């Protein structure tokens, strides 16, 4: 791993879990910079860009996870409360419910 990627990881770790805001972000970046006293400004700019990309990737993954949770909740709202998720999916597939069909395909992909 290059120094720039190590710096990017350090920036990501320093900022991750801190309350967002200009002061805490600046403090996190400064804390990361102290770990690499020989790094140039250009290297830190590149590392900051990489760290930003890491946060964007995580945000996209989080959006996808939230969408999957919402789809599962919607599927469970459509079927009787006493049914298991698998039973709800089976009922939905039998009824041609597109959400259930998508859930069934996802469940099958986990089994294979």
C-alpha cells in the first residue's frame, strides 16, 4: 500500500464516527496528517480525494441496504402477520407479486 493510500485510510478512520461538522472534520484531518509528518501537500490532497471516495462508496452501499430493508418491510406488510418471511415470499411468488419474486431470487442466490 502506498503512503497516499495509507493516509487516505487514516483520514477515513479519523473522520469515521466523529460528529460531522467543519471543526471535527478539520480536527480529524489534522490528526491524520500528524501520523505522516513527511507527506507533501500534494500527497494529502490526493489522500483526501481517496478518503472522500471511500465515504461516497459507503454511502452508496448504505442506500442500497436501506432500500433492501424497505422492500422487505413492504413485503411483510402485504402478507399476514403470522407468516414467516419465507412463507410471505412463497405466497407472493404464487400470486405473481414482483417484490416477492425479486426477494425469492435474492434468497435463491444466497443458497447457491
